[in-house]
C-alpha cells in the first residue's frame, strides 16, 4: 500500500518517535479526520490533567499530561492490531476489515481517559465514588453522546480505509474502555472478536499500561527504555481462547510486570507522593464544595472546563477570598502548592503476598487496628501525637481468571497447547500483590519511638532502626 501522505500528519513523541494520524487536508468534506477528534475540547482537556496525579510534585521532570499518554496509547493500538489482526481473524468469525478494527482500537486508546477529573484516579476515589461512577463510565458517556457523530464520520486511519458499508460504532468504543466489573459480567451480547479485543484495554499488558510504563519511567528518570514492548507484541496473538503469548515472550512479560510494580514502589507510592496524597485527601472534600457540585454526567458543560489547571488556579486564589472559611482552606493549600507537606514518614514495612495468602487476611488490612496498637505501645507522653497510617496496595499479577475479555493465555512451544497464563510456573513465582504500610507523623522527632511501637504492635523482634 502506498501511504496517503496528503491526508496524513505526524506528531513527534519522545517515546514512540513519529505518531501518524489523519488530518482534514486531502480527505472528502463528508469525512471526519482523526485530527478533528484529537482537537476536540474533550480530548484537548487532557492537556490540563497530569498523567501522574501527584508524583509530579516529587519528580520534577514528570510533568507530562494525559494528552501525551493517550496519543501514545493510540499509536500502540495501531502497532499491536497490525501485528495481531490476522490471528484475530483466524480465531473469530465475521471480523470486520483491518482498517475498521484498527480505527476502533485507535479511538478507544485515544479516548480511554477522556472522562478523567483533576488528579486522575484520586478524583474517582474521592469524588466520583459517591455517585457510583468511575472516569470510565463518564468517558463512555462522552464517547457515545458528545463525540459519537464525529466517530461515525471517520472513514480511514493512516494505514487504510474502512470498507464502503462499514461505520464505526461509538458504543463499541465505550464498551472497550470500561473495565469489566467482575466475573459475573456478561459480554453484553457483543461479538466474539470485540470481546477478545477488550484484552488490549483491560488485560495484563494493554496499550494503556504499555505506554504509561514506558512514558512514566522515561519522564520520571527511572529508566529510559524500561521494558521490551516490541518483544511482547511480536510474541503475542489471538487464539480461540483470547489474547495469548508464546512461551518465548514470557520472560519479557514477567519483566514488564516487575517493572510496572517497581514504578508503583518507587514513583507512584514514593513516601513523599503518598504524603501529598494524605494532605490532599484531608482537604479535598471541603475544597470541592467551592469548586464543583453534583454529578458530572448532569453537568457536562461545567465538567468540560473543570481540569487540574483550573483547580490549581482556583485554590491558589483562596487566600484572597473574603470568606474566612475559604481563606483558611487557602492557607492549607499554600502548604501543598509550596510542597510544605505536613506529613512525614516515620517508618514503613513492605510485604509481598504470594498464592495462598491475601492482603485482607493480614493485620495490615486493618489500619485503624494497627494505629490503636501502635499508640498503645508508645510512651504515655506520646500516645496522642498526630499519626496517619497509609496502606498502599498494588496487584502485581492476577491470581485467577479475569472477568470477560481480560484474560490472557500462554502457548507452550513444546506441546503447542494453550493454557491460562496463571497456570505457568514462572508466572506463578511472581507475587500476587504487594503492600507498603507506612506510619506518618508531623515531624521526625519521634521516629525511633514510633518504629519501636510498630515493631512491638506487630509482634516483631527488631533492632530499633528507622526506615526513612
């Protein structure tokens, strides 16, 4: 195929190099270009929401936004589906053309974060949860109701054109980006080929997490080429079971899982990042009373303009308010904005959980109980000092079958048989999850006593060493 350079534009990315997309130039007036979706206010809004919700306060170079990430995910969607389409076509019946499937996954990757609020997943947990919503729910609504007409008008991508009778379905894109809710979730009557594609967005290695592992590692300074995505893509394909990796690619997948976990340990769960999160959690409900009210789905016009940029500008002005309560909030926000974080880590413990053990069965799953025990072990004059217990959990790998569409499989090169990835010995050797348990206080004056108290509370015999 000769590329249509007239209708193609390029943007340059430090992770993937040149990322092509279709532009309005050179295509018929009755078609919609990918550039028109990229330039839409709902997508441009992602220029104002950090990829790393609070870690950019700690890692000065990690200032990248979700906009760069979704462009990278869109590019990876093309790379992966061009490598995997033939196997999808062999594994499923009635698969649409490659250009249709490629455009579908490109747009799902581009739009998978379109529903995010300020501070990303933090906003899900500390605001959207009251409405039983996630950013994916909001994103699916925006895709279907705000961007649907544009999506249906797309007829091509940089690698090919849809067949004459094919039209992209925004509902399929909205379904792809939503994480399966649980084992009981049905496949909602979707065709088999679409259900298998969901592993590209909700599986163990996805176009989302492959991009953010590379991007976050690079931008934070952790590692410039953290994982071998090319090898993962090369040794992956679809079978009748689902997205499958050949045994020769398994070491690359294990390295990917371990690297992702290390990013959680060293970047996302860094002790100061979590201290910022604690401070943000304490001030967030009162702040939202002055910035945004109600369900975003019922106030989409307001939500469109509600970004991290607008949020930080507004709280930066709180100190000048004539309202004493807002002034007080403003003073607290100045501490966060100046990185004068109130909470300091006194001690921490890291625990890996393997098959047969679970976080919820350990004492670490009950932070209130641990805090009471720690206070009881402190010297009497210290047992009322301000403390905060922080539990950061990461699921290293799945311990069983994932919900519909998210499961991954392994092809044994010796037997040519396919099995669930969870059954492989190398994969099972990885921890199922890990947990970082920390005690924070407002200064470092009593780290020694707090560490001793935590050791005693947890029944440990240890020299009095402060982990700082």
